[in-house]
C-alpha cells in the first residue's frame, strides 16, 4: 500500500509542477504515475468498494491540484 500511495503522491506532485514548468512532460508523467498506482492497487486485489473510493479520491485530488 505504501508503494501505491507513493506513486499517487508523486503523480500529483508532477501534475502540480506542470503549472510552473514549460512542456507537457511533467503532466504526462503524473498521469502515468496515477494510472500505475491504480494498476498496482488492482493487482493487490482490494474490494470493489475500496478501489472505487480510491479512484474517486484520486479524481477529487487531481481536481483540487488543478484548481
């Protein structure tokens, strides 16, 4: 679970950096890390409710970072 959260936090940080650095590379890296965290969480076989809560939480956090 630590690896999943570290991937998500790093992805959110890269999306945050995209607003201060030129180029799309940081945003693409952030999106890939967020998808990787979802994939690694899926490989751990969580319950459907926990996976959906994590997915909704990531969407809300990305929205908060963008605002």
